[in-house]
C-alpha cells in the first residue's frame, strides 16, 4: 500500500503535477505514520519485563549489592 502510493506520487511528479505529488506524499504520511508508530512502540514495550517487587526482598538485596560493590575495586588495563 505504501509503495503503491509512493509510486503514484512519483508518477504525478513525472507528469509535471508537483502539487498532486506533494499532496499524495502528505496523505501517505498522515495515514500510515500512526500505524508505524503503534507498531514500533508496541514492539519496544514487548521487550520490557514488568514484575512485582517484594519490599522485604528489596531491602536485603540492596544491602547485598552495596556490600558487593564496595568490595570490588576498579582495575585499569593498559
């Protein structure tokens, strides 16, 4: 559908009707952009994992990670 519409707009441009060509490209963008945006956003959101967090687990895991991070020092390899 998009390619057919773009081909039609290029045909209008070749037929020396640039107003129709620009109107066709604008119509394509207005009609297809919401669908493309919806597909992109839903694909992006499908890769995000949402899970419930237990407050008791959060307190114990933050103290463990804080202790682990304080024990490790950064090393520079040259």
